C-alpha cells in the first residue's frame, strides 16, 4: 500500500517514512501544504498522514480541499496542538483520525493499520485472497500454501500482495516498483526480479509467470 506523509519537520517525516517502509508500505514524503495537496490530488494513495501546521497551506485547508474535490483517501492528522476544539476542527474538515504530538510510533502504526483496515471493510473488500492452494491475508499479512504458512519479509509480502490484488493481470516491473518502493527510488530496477525469484523459491515456481517484455502475472488456476 502507498502512503503520503505531509510533514514540515523533516527529521520526523523521514523517521516515519523509514519506519513505515520497514512495515512494508511504499511511502512518499513532502514538506509543504501546497505540494501535499498536489501530490494527494494527483497520486494514488491508500492513506495520507497530514500535519496541521504546514507552510503554504495548513493541514485543515489541505484536508478540506481534498474532501471538496471528492477524494475519500483516509487522512490521519498530526499536530503539536492539543484540545477538543482543534480535534473537532480537524475532524470537521474531513479527517478520519487525529494524533497529538508527541506520540508513540507504535500507536501511529496501529492507527494507520486500523484506518486501512476500515477502508477495506467499507469498500466490501475481503482481506483474504485465495488462488488455488495459495491464501494471502492482507490484513494479518500472512501467507499460506496449502496447510503450510510461508514466512515472508515485509518487501516480499508487498510484492506478492500487489500481484495478488491484480491476479490474472499482467503487472509491469515499473508498476511494482512504484507501488512497493516509491517514486523516489533510484536503485537498480532489477530488484523486482530478485524479489520475484525469491517468491518463486518460497512458494512455487509456476505461481508467478513472466510475460516477456510486459511484466509478471499471478496465475489464478490451481
């Protein structure tokens, strides 16, 4: 899943990005309200972490503008302020949750997961995807092949999850890079091949097919 952090405290933003990346999310970071609004409007994000006190546009105005434009992406607001009025104002503009600084990173991750889970349930999407003897639970982040649970790293799971959500379709290497890593990744794009190779070894060789010149396809038949 892809997250956007809009936070002008650069050390905090980068610290959150590193932690959430380790959790298996693709994370983009911007430090300005106007740029945050642009990114959230143009990009495809599953959740936005939005600070209130921002240069350019404050978080209230960014949130209100997104909602006015019809964007329903979950928004978790962060602020150094405290008090019922501030919380009410944030929620009134369309935020889904509110966290006051300083906060526990563990609590933030729990809120992020809860919002993502709530969004999936609201859309009627099942977190458990079954394809033949492969079962992937995207909420619990567990993978089973037949009766055996397969241990995957966060990045391995994210690559598999993206293929599972597009099962039967051809997914290009650039799409996987964009959704599992982030737009700023400038490393070797062949890293995707490495992860696909590892998944084949841990799961089954024929489960993920290479479509020459196009990408990869998760086979849906047993």
